[in-house]
C-alpha cells in the first residue's frame, strides 16, 4: 500500500485519528495518536517528532529528539478503540542525520532481510512462531523492600477447586493434562476463537487454536508463516489482540515463560526456512528429508545457541522454563521427532514447501524483531561456514546414561549466562551491519542493570521457607 492508498483507506473507513506504533528495545509496543487531519502524503517522508529519551534503552536526555516514520504497507484498522482508528507501524529515524536509528529493532530486522539477499543464499526467510500464553482470571503482585508476593487465580486452576464460584461446577484440568480435552474441561474455547477471528479480521492468517498442556488456561494460536519483518509485525499485533480480547472479557493474558510453579512453561517454538526465487531450499535427501543447507543451518543455531538465548529467551523468568530434566528443549541437539532437543525437524508433511527447521528453545517474552533476526544470522553463519551439526539425537534423552548425556551440551541456565555468551560470541550477528556493537553493548548493559541485578539482589520468597529458622 502506498501513502495515497492509505489516505484513501482512512477516508473510506471513516478514520478519525491515526495511531502511530513502534517497538521499544525490550519488545513492548509503544504508541501515540494524532488527528486524521495531521496525516497527509508528506507525513510518510517528514515523519512525526517524539521524545526518544523516555523509551527504554534508547536516547540520552541531551539527544532526545527522534522522528517516527509511518510505514504505509502496515496500515490496519484498530479493532478495539472506541473511535475509528487507523494504525500505522513506524520506523525510527535520527532527526539530524535522517538515518534509520540503529537501536530500532524493526530496522535491525529489515537489515537482516537485506543481508540474506546480499549473501546470494536466498531471498526470503520464512518465520513461523508458535507463541504460547496463559489466560488468567486474576493476577496480583508486589515487590517492595520488605515484602514480595504474587497471586494467580484461574477458573481452570486445580488449586482453586474449593473456592465459591457460585456454584463451582468442577471440570478442572489436572496438572499437565490440558492438551486437549473438549469443553467443559476447556473453559476458553470461545475466547480463543474470538482471538482467532479478530486476528483474521486484521489479515493475519491463522492455522489453528487449542488448549495447551498446562492447566489455568494455557493456550496456543498458530499464525501461518510469513517473511521475517512481516512476521515480527504480526507478532506485536498478535500479543496486542490477545491481551485486549482477554481484557474486554474479564480475563488477562500473559506471555511470561514460567508464571506457574510445577506446571508446563510457555515456549515459542520458531520455524524457519529459506527460499530463493520461490523455491524452498531446506528440502532434500539428507536426514529427515532436509537438504545439506538445512543441516548447516542447524549447525549454525547449535553453535551460537547460548548467545542466541540472550535475544530468544531474554528474561530472568525464561530460565525457570529452561531447566534440564524437565522436558524443556535445553539439549543442544537436533532430531526429527524428539521434542526435548533444541531443534526438531517436523515430519507432518513430505511436501518440500513444508520442510523447515523448528528451533524450540525460544519463548514469547522476546522481541520478535531481534529474536528472528538473530536466528536468521546464526542460520546464515552455519550455511556460509558449512557447520556440521553432528549426529541427530533420536533417543529418549531422559533414558540416556550419565556418561552419554554429558556429551550433549545444554542451553544457558540463566539470563546472565546467556548475556555473557552474547558478549563473547556476537561477530556472526554483526555481518552486514545487521546488529551493531552499540546494540549488543546496550542490550547487555540494559538487561544486566534492569533485570539481572534487581532479581539477583532481592531475597526470594521461597528462601524464607527454606532458611528463616536456619
């Protein structure tokens, strides 16, 4: 869509205002709204000004002015606002140099797509994330100097079977048995369908929706694969839609990887394939029907996985899910069917177009623009250097003897470990100037200062249970 077509669309739909949206450094959508009369064809070249110093991880106070440049190809109508609103996703530009802002995650994703083309390996990277989430009925939390708590409630939570629901009609999913009985055990069928239909009304193609393994409303809605930047745009729409559909129905959605102790965590298995001239490049006659190129791509992800986790699993909570021995995909190996391996090659279809690799370690707390870009850069590094991924691991990992399991490396055990790995292994990300040294350094500094250290410095509530009477 061109600017003139966006203006025509706004007029046809009766838009009264324009919502300009962009992604901040950690990965949360930001916005401000202008009257529809402020938008004309020149707006797409001149942009709108805003204060970049108030955005997490961005500009200092003495260089705060930034420009937001609407992307006309992203125009959609908001499905939630009271007044008819046109939404435009925007890129960020330095107002002095008029150059794209290096810390804008969407710019990094655009550079990753361009770098793929310059390599000659392919022209399109298709991404398909399976972003799981929880639907809760009530959430309360506090972290103060002298107290800390969280309290979650869910109509599906087995822990609340004794509460007065007026009346309590039972049918609570048992621990790890939410995959996937029909209603009334599944309490959120209609809510998930409302989410699905809202996404499709925005032009986001959905393949399926279903309950997931955990109780308390864990769910999954799968988007049809798309090129990298388009999928990263869709992922922010996805989170926005799910949160707002839940909110207007009296529920709350979270993409925290591990909000519940003792039940399954939330992942975002990410499928990737590379195409050229309309042809898939990951199908072939090697293991599980993949090409030699796909095996090298797997080698790249496995080699750089510890560093990748700084972007694909970027929260301290991510590592409550990635714990060895609990069925999480922490084992840095690949397999055609073994779901505890970090990389799986799906076997649902023999079609060459369906052949892809599934990186199972990521979770949906990530910034999709950065995570998808980092995964692509690891894939390309593996292909360029013909990295051998070794033999597949088709055995049950939990039946392996200790001496054999010791040969299988593991994903990082903490965000701090992942950030240290990124500090030591990021040259592959900087090819083609996709990630810059400033982005890497700022990401590490921001995460350690604002997340790692604050969590590290606070006593954990469970420590009082363990140690108060020591």
